[in-house]
């Protein structure tokens, strides 16, 4: 099983914390993760708010490239509509891949926060079309070393050579954030691996992944890589402490998500390309914030090491093997507790996960 960490650079829930301290704590986390043998770190792109602030994950990962030895470096994700020149995304990816010795995983997304679109000056209704036009340009440039001439609805691009040249093929090093069935279908078309947050009942995740996998096979005549699922985690040898922390910090994280993305907002019902989110607005309102947060906490992977293994085994029975991203630092969780979760998970959960035999998610019942 591939196991990584997800870094969100969150100030939400922390009292009197400076931006510098947020980054000091995230850096401490990832350097230790590299020492402990985690496979990858995935770094978000978000702007402006305590919910999450990493305005350029290429810059952050370039810094990590010089400080780490083995861990793969993933944009989780670069939000394509906000990076309005596809050529610059391809160039940054090629340069970071060179600096890291071929450790880059290029994760792509199209964005969900109305606030961020507004402050970027990009119409949210254009996000799907901008993404779908730009991504093939980026991926083709990374495969060939050249961004060919292109004249589309949003981009006019003269032929441009990518220097430094990409180190090697990105065919199996591209991921796409897919939090809706439509995004899953687009990921399949682009040949990207699906990365998702654990946001829905396992049966729904299984159904959406199978639809993606079927489409992937149709487009590319090969098997897709297993999906990557991100979990907000607390790992503690004491079950009572683990539950107390989970209710506080995982629940707090979910509230920050609801606030940042305005997930109960009417705008999703009319936003072009966001129908799946608009369809859930009324259900979320009816359930209420507290109930939504409670449900979210219950479906994440947390607890004692054995409790976490039991939950992961249950998930595996439904969707087969999948990549796992561990989000330990959220919503005011002190760095001491973050490091306890990280190290306990690495020493008591990860070895067992590594021993699990391959049972591809594409073959799950």
C-alpha cells in the first residue's frame, strides 16, 4: 500500500498562531515523515484564509526537494483555472522534477471555493472548460518536451519548448482531485489517477471509482492505478484519548471545510459544472452542521492502531487496495499530538499495511 501525508497549512482552530509557525510545524511534520518512510507528501493549493494557505505548492515542494531524501513530492493539487497559463504549469512541473531527482507527482484540480475564484478574478462558471482545455496542453508538453501551438476558447499558445526538459514520462505520475462523478470521468479521459477525500459512504465511493475505472479502460486500454483516499487521522494507543481528539480536531476540520467552501450555499445550484454539489445543498441543510460533522468524523480512520487497522481492512473489503494519505495536522491540533499520531501510525500501523498483498481496487467486489 502506498502511504503518504497530506499537508493543508491550516491556521483554523489555532489560537494566536503566526503564518510562520504554521509552516514551521508543517515542515517538522514532513521531515519526520520522510525519516519514517512515508512514500509521499501531497501539498494543497489554497489562498487567503486560515482554512488553508499555500499559494504556490511548486515553491514549497522545491524547498522540500532540498531538505528530504526519498519522499515523493505531490501537488495536491495545482488548481489549473487559477494558474492561467498552462505553459507555466508545465515549466514549473518540469523544473521541480529536475530539482527533486524525478520525485514529482503532478496532482491537478479545478477548484471549489467561490471566495478564491472571486479573489483570483476568474469566473467559477468557466472552471470546467478552462480545466478541460488546459490539462491536455500541460500533459502533452510534459510527455513530449514541447507545448505545441494551440488556439482555443481560453488559451492562445505559440509553440514553446520546455526547458529544462522533463526527466521522464509522467504517464503514471499524474493525479486528479475527483470529488464528483463528472470529475472522475474527466480524470479517466486524461489518464490521471483519482485522488479523493473520504467524504461519502464507502458504497458510493466504490460505485464512483468503478465508473471511473471502466471509463479509464475504455480510453486507454489498460488498468488504472488504484485510487488515493485522504483521511483526517488521529492515532493514539489510548482509545479514549483518540476519540476525544478525533471529535475535536476532525470535527473541527469538517466545520472549516463547510465554512470555506460554503457547502450549504445556494450558489452551487446555479454554478456551471458543480451540479453534484448543488444536489447536496438541501440535504446538508436539513441535517445541520453538527450532524454533518458527526457523520464525517465517524467515517474517517482514527483510533488505536488496531482500531485503525480494522477500519482500513473494512474499507479494503469494499474498494480493494488503494493509496492512503494521512492528514494529521488540522483544526488546532497541537504539534505534539500531531507528531504522536504520525509516529504511532508509522511504527504500529504502517508495517501491517505494507504486508497486505495486492488486491487491486479495480477488482474489488
